[in-house]
């Protein structure tokens, strides 16, 4: 097989390195985990892969995330991605295939016996794996039970990038007022209405852009509310911390994880969709512990877990 070379090549310390382009495949073969690149392959027996780890390469000019395979022979870099989402999703699939521990650079850890389990099943099988920090007076989040629903109100903040982008859009709105007055003055004459119309148009366009961009990355919302019931999980936030947005709903079978780390705050995983809520990790862990207590109170954990396993 001929591999296609691309990028730069270098020779150092008697070794020649050539960048090549090929396809990497991961599969299971007779109980072994098989990793193939062209004609080259590596086989790992069950249990030989200790962990699959992701890491962010900080020294790169372009953001890069790398997947590392850890075995008894030591760490072995597998592949790098320019997308954090791709690196996290591929790493999880490799860890699931190899029945290995998953260690993300986000702080999230999935043990080898947790792959494929929903949050409710994880709580039922491994209740001791969830940290329970003591609530302090500075914590403003809450968990309550209402009509068999568990409601979590998070004091999550709007990410800094969301605030910055919103400020730029509003600044654009202020500039649009004088610009519109300049153009409209030659047509309808100079008046305060021309500037007011420009400001109104700028604010309207800014809000439309904020709502549109928020649908995919949710960087303009905070004060999230999570509602867990027997019909599913819904999550909503307040746009710019002011306006409660319509809730997004997921099934209980898609509710794969909930975690609180220093790097990502409180994060919910639905299938391969991640929703981040920016709040301190300690408060997030405390709220998750209170959520577990509330789910136990309404009888959701043993009922759902036993029913899904049948």
C-alpha cells in the first residue's frame, strides 16, 4: 500500500519523520481491540488498554486536541483533532470499544464499567462514586421536588465569550444610529427619528443574531433550570440572564452523564450533545448530590434502572 505524504518532513538524531495521510480504523476482532492504519495494525487483549485520555495541546498556534492510549507499556498518542467535539466523541467510542477508563481533559472521568449506562443507572449501581460537598452559605443554587419532578435551579453565569460578543453587537447598534441618520438625512431630511430607527434596527438585528447563535452553543444564556421527570429531562436558560428561553427536552435514555469540574463547570451529556453550565465545580457537585437525593425521594432511580435493564 502507498501512503500519501503531506506537510513537512524532518530528519533528527538519525530518524526521519514523514507526515502521511491514511485512514485509522478501530474494531473488535475475536475479543481483541484492533487498531489499523493501512497495512499496519496493533492488537490489544481485553484489559490491556488501561485508559483512553484526551489532552489539549497548549503550545500549538491552532487549537489541537489529542487522544492518548494508556497501557502497561506506557502512553501512546493515537490521533489529533482540530475539533474538541470530535476528539471527545471519538475518545469515548474508543474507550467503550476497549472497555477502558475514559479520562477527558475537561475533568470528566468514565470508569470502564460505566460505558453505555444512563445517569440513573450509574447512580443506582455506583452511588458511592458521586462526590457530596457540604453546602455553604455562598451557594445559591437549589434542588426541589414538585409533582414527582426534580427541579434544579442553577446560578450559572453567561460565559465570558458570550458577554464579549453581545457587547460588540450592542456597540454596533449604537454606531448604526448615526450611520442611518447620515444616509436617511439625504432622503427624508435630518431628524431624531432617523437615528432612532437606526438604533432600533441595530438592536433588533443584534437580538436575532444572539438568539440564532445561542441555539447551537448556548453561550448567551445563564441561570439554567433542569427538570427531570418520568417523561424525560428538560433544560432551559435565561437569554442574557433576563428572558427565560423555551426548554430543550431529551429522553431519559439519552441522559448519559452529569458532571461538575473546574474546567467545564456543570456539564450534561445527552447522547453526544454536551450542554455546559458555567458555575463553580464545588457548587455543581453539591447540587448533583442533592439531585440524587431528590431522585431517590421520588423513586426514580430504582424504578427506571430496573425497568431499562429488563
